[in-house]
């Protein structure tokens, strides 16, 4: 029986993956690094500690990883304040489910970005726990961020369902022992081997409803 629902943020609540991609690419090129076509997919799901180190070590950005992370967050936050790329139907879906279950966020975004997005959408009241992967030991596809979110809700992982869009996110939730509802990211489609770990695959968050999770309980 499902007792709680945990949401990823980027690609599920906000259409931000392309913005992350552009911002990291711009910074890499500005700071004399070597951007690669596969870099965004490689970094998806990584914690800020992991992806800023990747940009420094593998992409050749000479600045310290802590500066890289802070600068990316600053640029993204400015973009969100100017125009938040909220996915159509996401706010309504969260509010529907918050009326039935305790909710949490388990995101690879930095803590300031999670807090800003929830403030701008007015959804902070809907989530009883929020966890950034920078607050745990390992980023996605490891289960750490989902296990921490379940602990924050006081619910066993196997009694939780997760809503995810990416390969690493789906794998992280499944590795935590949770049921998984996949909303495949159109720009960075999850690999088939990851998608096969999902219990349900939906094409739109507008289709996410109480009945979706009650079906998982059956």
C-alpha cells in the first residue's frame, strides 16, 4: 500500500533540463573548458558536488568546483525569477496528491534552487520533506536522496512511490525499493533498461492522479 509520494523536480515539475544544459555549456566555454555532447546526460542525477567536480576534472573548467556550483546556481536562480519554466499541469497534480498523501521532493538540484522553485510556485506547503542530493553521500542513480526523503516523511521506502523523468532518477528510486511512475523527459529520454524498472509510464503529468497510485497498491 502506498503511504507517500516523492517527486523529482527538474523534468517533472519544471522543464529545466535544457536550461541546465545551456547554463553549464556557456560557463564551460566561457572559462576555457571543453564542452562535450554527452556532458549533460552524464551529469543528469549527479549531486552538485559530483557535477561541479566533473566540470572541473573532465571538462577542463579551471575554477574550483565550489565556485562552479555557486555560479551555476546563481545563473539558474536569476533565470527562474525572470520566468519559471513550470510544466503545465504540475502544480495541479501536486495539489491533488497532497490532499491524499504526504509528499516529498528528492532532487539533484541544489538546496537554494529547490527552495526557490517551491516558493515561486507556492507549493512549499504541499511538501513535508525536501532533500537535495548535495545533502547526501551519493547522487542518483544511487538511492541515497530517495532514502533520505522517505526518512524525512517517516515512511518506509517500500511504502513510497516516486515520480521521475530520467534514467538515473528512475534507477535511484527503484534502487531505493520504491514503486516508480515515469514521466519520460522528451529532450533526454531515459534509456530502455532504466525505463523497464518503472511500474507505470505516463506521457503527461496531467495524467498523474490518486488512481495512478492506488493502482500501484493493487
